[in-house]
């Protein structure tokens, strides 16, 4: 009789345990990456296109998996010659067509609906080199719809990219990123 009760309890609780595992599937057309680079003469703003994204998470554990991929050559700053230089000399898009972030863990609580703030740790790959990075994220879940927003600083020069400074035009060694992911929650 005792084993029947354990099996019955497991059968009742199993759907609840399984419903903790979900996937956030990013809609690239509704998502974007903005960048801001401060220089001595101007603030350079730009956007990049997200190619794809899917993040698996489980509310019962701090683990995440998946990948968000950005097209390196999609950067637009409003200046064609600057964009060409960025693609060729800094991002080296002929050798590295994408930039990506692979989440591994998170801290905080992901609410089943409404707003949540978490810290996502993972691997940011730039010029083919992996770098550990923790990103603060604001998440909003409304039924099967979800958004994830983050603002963070990338030390691009420290991570091996060339600083675009020339003559008296000097750029900072870090770039501010504003990430907005929009998609659907499945699972």
C-alpha cells in the first residue's frame, strides 16, 4: 500500500515537475541589439540583427542552455564607410560571421508570469574566442509571449578587437550593449 501511495504521488506531481522546463524561442525580426560607443567627437549608435535564438530553462534548477546568434556583418551605424571598416578591420566578418551568447546558469527567480530580474551567466563568443560573461536581464512573461532585456558593457579591446581610434578621433575601449529579445515560451 505504501508503494502505491508513492507511485500515485509521483504521478500527480510529475506534470508539475515537467512543466518547469521551458524554451524561449527568439523571434529575430522582433528582436534587436543596439550598441553605443563613446568617442571624443560623437557618440556612435548602431544596431545589429539577431540571426536566431533559443534558450532552455527550468525554474527548478539554475541551469540554462541554448544560443543567441547575432550576424556580425549586420551592424549599421548610419555611416557606410565606418560600417565597412567595422566589418573588415574590427569584427573581421570574412572570418567570423557571427557573435553569440550561450547561457549556462542563472541566479534569481523566473516567475511563471509577469516581471522577473535574473543574472544570466554564460559564454560570449567574439572573433571565435569564448569569454565568460554575466548579464543582468529583465524578463517579462505573458502567457506564451516573452521578452528578455539587458544592458551591459563589453570590453571589446580587452577581448581582442581593434580600437577604431585614428588621429584625434579616439574611441573608448568598451561598448555599451542594449539587448531586446522578443519571442515565445514553449513547453
